[in-house]
C-alpha cells in the first residue's frame, strides 16, 4: 500500500515532538487517539524509544497506519486498535499518557465529551493527556485565520468546529483531569496538557 501523507503532519511533527520529549520523559506507555495517517506515531516513537506507542483510529485509517509502521520497523509502535471514542468499549488497559492531534475540531462536540470520559478511564496515575490542535480561548479566536478555519469546518459539517479551551477545561475536571500546561505552537495551534487531579491520586 502507498503510505498516506499529510503535509501538516510533516510540518508540525518537530514542534510537537519538542513538547512531547519533555512531557513524556517519565512515561512508558501511550495511547494515541485518531492516529490518522500514522506519520506522527512513527516519527514520535522513533525519537521516544522509552515509550510504547499504541496507535488507534477508525478502521478505515488502519491500512495507512499499518503501512507506516511496517516501513518504520520500530519495536515500540503497536498496530492500530479500532477505536471510536463514541462507540468503542473500554480498552482494557491503563496508559501513562494519551496523545491526540487535530481531532477535537473534527469530532462532534458529543464525541469530544466522550473522548474526555475515555481518557479519564484509561489513564493511570499521575497520567498525562496531551491534546494538540487549534483552539479558541475565552470564546475568542486567537487569529482571523483560526476564525475562518472554524467557519469553513462548520460549513463542511455543522458538527465540526474549533473547540474552546475553557469548555475543554470543564470537560477535564468533570472527568478527574486538570489542565496543567498550555504550550503555544506554530500556526496558532496549542498543545494542552491535562493531568489527573491530585485529590484522585490520593484516594
Ligand atoms: C484531522 S485527522 C488528524 C489525524 C492525525 N492525528 C494528525 O494530526 O495528522 C482527525 C482524525 O480523527 C479521527 N476521528 C474522527 N472521529 C473519531 C472518533 N469518533 N473516534 C476516534 N477517532 C476519530 C479521524 O479518523 C482522523 O484520523
């Protein structure tokens, strides 16, 4: 199979890796939601050899992800798990970290809510959830280009749209997660990091 290529995944890989290198320094296992082409998984797993990287996505993306994994020949990337945040059952495993890129604005808001529930279930303490993408904050877009992107998404599919970090912060706290750090990334994107709320750690 010809490996699928997403130009954006090539452009944003280095800046995302810069953050993940630091955030995942104490993590051994990671679950990726919405691996897409699989480019991120192999690019990051190649540089973070201490992390066992579990790819996942809807079944239609699996051939491409498998092709990237086969070509990379890494022993720390696992074949894609069929995982739809809305319909899949529990993964049955706990992970040190969950990573997801460019998914929250593609999923419906109901699916985003469900993603936070699933992340809350699958993280082991202290837990890290790293979510990359475009977000608004306090109901305001950071740039006209993000506002235009949001309008184009909603025109394409009314269920899509850029999510507000304040809303995601609430979703996190409803699921035992606190927004710990927000990194400004190139092209007006953010990488937000949640950890398990300390009170839950002490239980
Ligand atoms: C824009 S792509 C991002 C792919 C990749 N993470 C990247 O940054 O290049 C959005 C991904 O979210 C996945 N996705 C959409 N709805 C989903 C759902 N309900 N559950 C799990 N993944 C979903 C899509 O299949 C797709 O791979």
